[in-house]
C-alpha cells in the first residue's frame, strides 16, 4: 500500500486521481468487452426516429452521448472555478504589491531610539494612514 500513497503536498489528490483513472479504465474495459460480445443487429425506436445497427454500435453511441452530456453539465462549474482562481490570483498579486510597499515604507521610515529609565505610558494613540 505504501507504493500508492506519496509523501508530498498533494499526496491525497494524487491518490484519488489515480483511483478515478483506474476505475475509469476498468469501466472502459467492461464496455469494450460488452460491445465485443454483443454484435447482434437491433433496431431502436426513440419518439419518431428509428436507429438500426449492432448492439455494440448503439452502446458505444450511448456511452459517447453520456460522456458529452456529463462534460456539458460539468463545464459551468469548471469555468466558474477558473474565473474565481483568476480573480484570486489578481487579488493575491495586489496584496503582495501592497506588502512590498509597506515593507519599503518601514525601511525608509527613520527610527528614533529613546533612552529612558522610566517606563513610557501611552494614554491615547491615533493612527493616521496617508495615501500617496
């Protein structure tokens, strides 16, 4: 079991991705076996349309239609995540730039060291932020 689990940042993601891939391969192999064993010609009627062909061809068309429908249903969620990711990257870049600006201000700000033996008590403090 230790050969499958990885010690890394995304070990759980890698494991689940590989498991889904293996399950997909097994299901694909099962479909291929079904198609190869069922080559009897049939006629399928759907509403006003009539399709003739082997069971194998009709099952293959049904699988392809299912994959396309699944992709179309998943596409809005995928695009939504991509747009959110792009917005978060822009926001992250802005925050990094702001942080660098504040670090530079801290470096450029002169500091004064007060040498006293008595403790300094601040009764009221006001922070004023200026924009440039």
